[in-house]
C-alpha cells in the first residue's frame, strides 16, 4: 500500500515538472514576440514590411529608383519651362502686354546748312524689348524699311540743288523772319496694345518753307510672332468685309462737316477713290475697331481739310475677321 502511494506521488511530481517547463517555454516565446513588436514600434517601421514578400534591400532599391525618376521629371519640367527664353526672359505664356517696351533713338538722316538756314531730316528709331528677340527684330526691320522707302521718295523730289536754292532764299529774308529750318521727321508711337496685338501709329511731318506736309497711318503686329497683321489675310469673307466697310464709311462721311466740300470738288466721283482704297484691304487695329481706309489730304478735298480716316467698329465686322485679334 505504501509503495503504491509513493509511485503515484512520483508520477504527479513528474507531470507537474513537465507542465512547468511548457509554461516557461510559452512565457519565453511570448516575451520574445512582445520584444520584437516593441522594437518595431520604437523604430517606426510599418508592420506590413514584415509580411511583404520583397526583401528590404529590394524595396530600398525601388524607392531610390522612384526618387530618381521624380528628380529627373522635375529637371525635365524645369528645362521645358526655360525652353523658349527671349531677350528679356519673357516666356511665351507671359502677359506680353505688360512686358512689351519700346524706346527711341533720334537719328539724323540728311542735313544741308547754308548760312543760318538748314534742311534737316531725322527719324526716331525704335528699340523693342519685352517680347521674343525674333519678333522684336521683325518689327524693327519693318518700321525701319518704311522709313527708308519714304526717304527714298523725298530724296528723289528734293535734290540738293533745289534745297540749296530754298535755303539761299531763306537767308535772304532772314532779317525779317530770323533763322529758319526746313525738313522732315518720321516717327512711330504705340497707339494700341493688347496681349495679341501692338499697333504703331506712323507720323510724318515737316515741310519746305511755305509748303508743309503731315500724314498719319499705322501698322499692326502679332506680338507673339512679330508678323504684320494684314487684313486681307485674316478676313473670312473679303466681299462681305468690303461691303460692310463701304456702307459704314459712306454713312459716316455724310455726317462729316467736310462732306459738302467733297461733293463740290468731286461730285459722286469721290466714291471711286474711296472704293478703290477700301478694296485694297489695308488697315490696322485700334481701340474699338479697325481703320479700314485712309484718304490722304488733297485726294477728295482741299489740303486744309486734312486726311480722312474711317474706323469700322468691331461690332460690325466681328463675324468677318479672325476672332483671335478681335477685342472682346
């Protein structure tokens, strides 16, 4: 009986020892797991990386590759932003109206002096900045060529001998009038400016003693390209545009105080002069409309009546002209 009890006690003690060992192992495993998770929390790593099939080294490599691609894209974007610089770092998308600038340098073209009298010809040479260099160059070249064409005509009509004769006469009567100058001056000024268009008004003035001249005109340029905006190239229907201009011009002329003089000098023949001028499809943009025709003085009235200019409103031709250039 005693031996049986001792055997039972030995079995119980052995079972208790096994349970203790298992319990210790479980506790140790739990402590290890808790330590791992605690370390991850402290290091700030994402738990999902533990279960990701990709090795950490491969992930780092991919992240570096993505960062390089982002940096390359930024560099490319930066290069594209600077791909169209101009002489003033004004990009194509800039507000050209605000950046456009023009300055002038007066240049002497011809000068004949006898005694106290002089024949002087000069011009204001434009220097354009704030837009692309190529556009500015086109505009400057066009304006300078216009000057050159006018000087050529003047020189052909005012030979040196003719000018010297006038200057001698001026010196002869200088006691009565004092020293005097004769000659001509050409210049341009900006008379209209938008984000699409710049219009230069041309001014020609001067004279030879008692005879004086004065003329104004204009030319419009595309601010982005520097090309001259020719009306004949931007009208959708030449026939309808010419018809609209003629109707407007004749209606306005009849309201003009000079109309009676026109009739007295030419009768209805003046219409052929105006028609011919309108049909050439010249003109330039100004605020509120397009100057569709200019009739120089002496053409349909006396010199004292001056030049006739007619501006057809945008409202009458907005559907007949490229909308890109129409003032909204």
